[in-house]
């Protein structure tokens, strides 16, 4: 008798669509503007990683890795932590390079 008193079946639960995230439009090649920023601004960053370059310069991750390798080769930045997943760089000073050992 209880279901008849409520007036019928329950309504189906409506699920939300979720949050919609904008697709990032990052550069896949280096142009003159990005190259100038790499040469001037990146040297002054205290912490330099691939994620920092992707966020600040709006470049692709693979481009950021190559740019970091080139800047290290030129001596403009120095590797602080070496790991297979993420290398951490800093401005070119007298830092020692640490290697994180695996398991």
C-alpha cells in the first residue's frame, strides 16, 4: 500500500555532464618569439622543468624537453636532479647534480 500512496515510481537520477576542460593549443615548433623567451627569461627561473616551460611558454612537452637539453648543452642552465621521469634544472650556478636511485 505504501508505493500506491506515493503516487508512482521514482524519477530516474539525472547525472551531470561533468566539467568541460578547454583543449590547450600549444606550439609544436619554436618560432622567433619563443626562442627569444627561452634565451632571455628561462635562465632567470629558479626551478626549471618540462611542466614549467609548457605552462609559461605554451609549448608542447616534447619541444620543452629538447629546449632544456639544448640550454643545458649551451651552459645556460644546469641540471640539479636527474631522473628518468623528470629532470629538474636551475639557473647556471655551482650546483651539484643529484641522481635519484630506483628501487
